[in-house]
């Protein structure tokens, strides 16, 4: 499941590009296409890639993000290569945004039916929310634990 499917009660009205016919061969090339897309949507082009469990949404629809930049980028690159191998398409999706960063994930369908359900062709799909909710980053592990515990019913641990 993707990050957004795990966030209960959070609407994701998204802008989407037409899927490119073939995903680029490398994650860095796909990331560059995503940056161009983000710029056209007035999103910051600095991307912080998310891993499972890196996003919490509170009752006020405020996003809390745990930044793990190096690990997140490695995880996103790995997911991208898995998506290319499966040949069901790949979706790069913005989840939330601050003034200077876009927090995003790589969604890879499990099978052809999952790809159809998420309207992903065999190419590269790019998306970002139309509505931007407030977002804060958390670096303190204790604060992250408390936020996770407090909002556990609303935001389950995410499995990308």
C-alpha cells in the first residue's frame, strides 16, 4: 500500500501528469522529471524522499514528517528499481510540503490489478496534492514517539 492509502481520513486531491510512456532507466532521471513537474505546480523542487512510518497526520490535518534524507533517498531509489523490474509502472507522488521542501514517495503497484486501481500505466506517473496542508519536520526521537502514540489511530505506520 502507498503512503496515502495508509493515512485514514486524509483527502488527496491530486494534480497528475499524463504518464510518460516508459519510466526513465535511472531513478535520478525520474527524479529530474519529477522536479520539473513540481516546479510547474509551484512546489519546491528540493525533494525529501519518505520511508514507511515517516508521516503522521494529526486531527487538524497537520502533517508531521520525520526526515531521514540519506536513507529515504536510498529507499526511494530501491523502490524505483523494483517498479521498473515489475513493469507495472511507477508513481512519484508528493505527500506534503513546507516552504522549502517537497516530501514525496515512490509508489510501486503489487500487480496489474493494483496498477489499474491506482490508474498507473506501464510508464511514470507524477502527482502532487492540490490542497496543501501545514507540515512540520521532527528531529527529536522522543517527540516523534509521542506524536506517533498520540495520533496512532488516525495515522497508522506507513508501508510503502
